[in-house]
């Protein structure tokens, strides 16, 4: 197992917080995570809103590869329906060359109706677009040539320059929040990426199904699943709980707003029926219920082991020592 940090670039709920300040703070935290021995920096891709605004995570990681030379760099994810696959391959090849093989390329298809609308695209096409573009990209990174003969991306055979320098085996990730997405990730041979938006007990059968499909398609053991979870650390459980409910609660609120989880449009959008399950949970419990669900899960870990919170600072120091990475101080 390794541990990474997700960069979100959000200002929802903060008054008088400029976009530049958000970016400065995220990059400061990225440098700190790299110095503390985390294994990978990850970044979402989102557009246009306070919920998250990082429109090009490959560009961001190309900047961070020089700033943080001792950590892997990941996209979680590049939203393929919003990009030309040829440009994704070119940009990924450049980043991987500059980082000397440190890129973990995560791919997704998008979920927010408001973002698809701004890009003048239909969500109904997202699954087909992803399933057409993703194999083109992965094959191009393996062979150095891209070509396609599908409905959305007819692509003449074209050489990628600079040529891919390193094998991407084991470095492809795919968001897998629905049964169709799990099947798609298995076909790609990718690590499944799952977010902490539903109880893990609901996720477990889906994860096992993905592992079975990988064995079926490839005849090999599946790669590790990437789980993205909320973590709030502190030395005092009561204070940590208060912080979790305050700040994590605000994130849950922004998540509901951005994805319109209190609405019912997922019932009618092609390929998104699995998200109706989360929308149903959201409507039953409301924002406060979802906040309790998210915060309660993390706090449950500490309550099951009361010494957990007390050990957290020492565990962080031990983790950094094991990685043999000194703590460096930076000034922004």
C-alpha cells in the first residue's frame, strides 16, 4: 500500500478567497506532502466553479514534477469526453519524459451536468466517448502511435513525439463508480479508482467483481484498488471531530451542489443510473445526513482504537524516517 494526497483547488464556503490564494495554498501543501514522504500527488480535473477549479491536471503536474522531484504525480482524473485523445497522449508523454516515469495516468468520464453543458457536450455520450478514447490513449503510450476508427475520434495513424520513454504497465488508473465503469477499468487493465461517496460495505462487492473481471480479461491478478478517503488528523479527538464536521461538512455541501445530487436527472441520463443510488441516499438523509455519514466513518476508526489519535503524530514521523526523505522548508 502507498499513500497519496489529493489536490482539489476549492474555494466553496470561503469568503474573500481569491483563486490565486487557493492555488498557492494547494501547491504549498503539495510541497509539504512531498517532503513528508507521501508516495504520490493526485489532482482532480474540474472547471468553472468554486467546488474545484483545476482545468488541466497534466499541466499542473508538469509544473510539480520540477518542484517536487521525489514523488509520483497522478491525475484523478483526466476527463476524456472533454479532451481530444491525441492531445492527452502528447501531454502525458511530455510529462512522463520530464518526470522520468513518475506519472500515474488516471482517466475518467465526468459526472457534473454543468461542466458538460459548458463544453457543449451531452452526458449521454460520455460512456461511449470514454470507451473509445481510453484504449486509443493506452495503446499509443505503449506503441508510440495513435489511431482510431470509432464514432467520435476517427484518428489517422500518427506518431507521438516526443516518443513515450517508459512503460505505463501498472501506471494506468480508471475511475470506477458504476458497474459499467468497473467493467471498463477491468478491460483496460487499470487500477480501479473509487471515492468515499458511499459506505465501503456497499463498495466491497463491486470491488470484488472488478477483480474477477480483470482475471477474466487478462488472466493475471488485478492491480491494487485506489481508494480516496477523507482523513482529518489531530491529537484531540473532540477537537478533531469538530473540525471534521465543520470543514468536511462544507465539502459535502459543495459536492451536493456541484453534482446536483438532490435532483433526479441521473435517472434519465444514459450510463449514470448507478449514481441514482447515491442520489437516493442523498435525498433521504439530506446534506446533514451525508455529513454525518462521511465524518462518522473516519471518527469511527479512532473510537474503535482510542490510541489511534494519540499515535498519529509519531506515525507520521516514523513514516517520514522510513522513507528517508528530509523535511525541507520552502517559502512561497
